[in-house]
């Protein structure tokens, strides 16, 4: 018997009906009403979150003009800026040695991350003026206290809203995959907003000349994109770990968010000063110095992430024989799944 059960249930010999005493299951019409109301409330809460995010996104688009949504040159710039992030997310996806993740969950996570990113845009905008009077120290605090935690939380929220509760999210490594996809979605919408604020849409045209628009904003955003994938893949991995370790769910999720937010804030803090120093010391153009910093910084933490994924892969492959034999032994073979999360619907 589960040690977390009530003493009456734990010590009962099985002859008593403990319904509504120490145990509970749906029996009466009132029970059915309670179950229905819980189902409605939990799904309404998710629907309200998505609806609110959608309203914010539409208002942001409206501030740039409706033409932004239909300009093929803008779409091309956004697509080009997302190529490195897409490549990294794709590598995380193919590194999953368990069952392949369904396209429906991947697309849903991507779209949800585009929506939840709007919360970060609003909260960052509201909070930033509070830190500006403190100068560079205030900027660093802003990155570590606001930007990192908020952006990594809203990306993880995109995974938690849907994919996490699906039965096909059936391995720890799945968290890294969906986290990477959430990071890709966040990078795409963030790049779109940066490009829309920077370039003159009226002067844009299709072709290679568009790459230089807005002082090469597409190229600059392409350098930032992979970072979002790395950060949220870390947080997503720990979300997956939390799903299969429910007794320590909270601390595990927090650990993942702390890791992701810290790396994110550290990048934001160092990218400007280090690029400027490297450019001055070595006489490099700013863009080239920035490229070097991104390769070193994101490459280092990307390697740490991949080491974690590879470690899971090695453990999965090493225990494959045990899982197969377990299917005829104790009944916990490849099809065995953990108990459902009490927050899952």
C-alpha cells in the first residue's frame, strides 16, 4: 500500500466500504457533477491563457500594421533568421532514441510558444523601466531577475499546456524535444518583432538585397535564435524528468528553469561587453566578433545539453534488453507507462 495513503485505508482488511471516508471514486450524480466541473475549469483555464496570449499577439501585430503579416520579404527575413535555430531543434528531435514525437504535438507546441511569448514581451516591457535608473548593474539585474526567468517560464508553459499532458509524452527525453520546439517558436516570433521594428517595410523587396535590411537584422537574429533552443531544451528535459518523478516534481522543474534562466541571462549580460572588447582587441568588425562569441558561448552550453541527451540515449540503449525481458517477466515491458500526473486531465 502507498505510504501516502490514509491510515484507515492502509490498515483496512478490504471488507469495509471506505468511499467518502478514506477513499473516493465517482459514484453519485453529485460526484459526476464535480468531475465535470473540474474538467471544465481546468480546460477553461488553459483556454483563457491561450485566448489572452492571442489577443496580446494581435495587438502587437496591429501596432506594426496589418501589412506586416502579408509581406513576403518580411516572411523571408524571418525564415532566414530562424534557420540556425531550426537546425539545432531538428538535431535534438532526431537525437530522441525513443518513439518519434507526433507532428501534431510538435506543431501545437510551436504555435503555443508563439502565443505565450507575448506574455514575456509585455512583462519585460513593464519591468525594464524599473531597472534602467541603476545603469549597467540594473541591466544585469533585469536579465537575471526578469528576462531569463520569465522567458524560460513562458516557453516551458507552451510545453506544459498541451504536449506534457498527452500520453505520447512518454519519456524524459521528450521534454528536451518539446522544449527545443518551444524555443524555436519563441525565436521565430521574437525575430519577427525585431525585424518589424528595425526594417522599413515599405522599402523591402525579395532577393538577396533583403539580407542587408535593417543593418543586417536577419543575420543578427539568426545568431541569437539557437540560444533559445538550448535554454528551453534544458528546461524541457527537466520537465520530462519531473513527469516521471512525481514525488519530486516541483524541485525538478525549478532546477531546470534555474539552469535555463541563468544561461540565458548570462548570455544577455556578456554578449555586449565581450563583443566590444573582442572587437577592440583584435580589430574585428562588430558582427564578426559577435559571431565568434555566439559560437563559443552557445557552442559550449549546446555541447553540455547534447551530452545530457547522449547520456540518456546510452542509458536507453543499455537497458533495452532489460525492458524486453521485463515484458514477459514482471509485466513492465516497453509498453509500461508511469502513473498519470495528478494535474493531467
